[in-house]
């Protein structure tokens, strides 16, 4: 009863335990390995963490990582590389919206130059010229609104045809806001020429 088990019995029990599938360990059961010493556990944690020794080094590493990310984003803005673009510019639907706007002339992109001209005209102390400037201001605003409405509906129809299963939330507003920027100042940079179909 109290004798030690023979080698054959030990081998048989080892074989039976090896054949059994691994089941999750009961939290109350012993863990089956020795508890490491505190110094060993702390050394293991330090090697896994790879954290800098002090806050100065940590903030410096963080700044460097942020700078590298920003450099990648700037390159992506110039080249149109989808991988590093900001979230608001990513995806095929947003790319189509950019190409749609960049492939045509828009009234809104001339808003800034026209605003400068109108401002200069209003500074001239001749009432007729000031009236012309105000009329020009009204005409440019109406044209921008009409052009934006046209882009909104025409592009919306093409989006429904090309991307019926994709989310189109905020894409039309994104395209209209892009028309307000001068072509050479747009980011991401235009990838299509004027007149080229996206």
C-alpha cells in the first residue's frame, strides 16, 4: 500500500496524462512551476518593457516617433500614398471625391484671388467702383453656391453608382470643402489633371 510505484506504472501514468487533451488550469490548482525570485521577476519585467531610464529620454523618444510619423504623413500628402494618409483622407471613396474635384474647374477655387480684388476695389473712394465691387461680391457668392450644389448632386450620383456598398458619410462635404482651396494648395496633392476622368 505504501510502497513506491514501479517504473512501469509511472510510465503508464505519464502516457495517460500525455494522451489527455490540455484543459484550462483550475485557478485553485498548483501552477506546476516554482515561483521566481523577486529579483528575477523584476529583471524579466525590465527586459520586456524596454522603457527609457528617465522621463527626459522617454519624451525625446516620443518626439522622435511623432516627427517620423509627421514626415511620413507629409510625404503621403504629396504622393497620395494611402498607407500614411490621415484617417479623414483614407479610402477609395475619399480618393474618388478628391479626383472628381481635381479633374474639373471650380468657381470656389477662385474665391481667394477674387476676394483680394474686391477688397482693393472697395478701398477706392469712387462710389461707382465700390458698387461694382459689391455686385461682384454677390455674383461670386451665388456662383460658388450654385457650383457647390451641382458638385454635391452630380458627385453623389456617381458615388452611388461606383460605391453602392461603401460608407459615404461626409464625403460630399469633404469634396465641397476641397473646392474652396486653390488647386496648388490642396492636400493631398491632386493626382489627376484637369479634364481627366477619375
